[in-house]
């Protein structure tokens, strides 16, 4: 399975000791259980995987995201000095 199995990746992580030969058969069962419990199960295509990979590389290349540190007042709200 060189260029396939993108949509059975979750199955691989849920059942790591099960042979990859069985993942395609188990995936519809995993999808049904996810639906039953209201969980989102996202599927993709090979081009979608490539796009997602390059988006991740671009984000990683930008470095860590710097967020302003909130200023926490030592006084309770509404208190005067």
C-alpha cells in the first residue's frame, strides 16, 4: 500500500498491532462508530494529503508563533488604588 491508506490512518492508530491488510476492512466500522458517537471523521485524497503536508511545512518554517503575554493586575477588578 504505497500510495493509499490515507483514510485508514486512524484505524492504524487505533489498532497498531493489526496487519495493514485488514485496515481497509476495519475503516468503515471505525467510521460508523465515530458517526454513532457524533465524532467527525475526515477523509482526504492524495492531492489533499500533499497540500496539507506543504501547509504544515510552511507553518513550521515560520518559527514559533509569538503571542502577547496578558497583563495580569495585582488588584481585583473594580478595586481602586
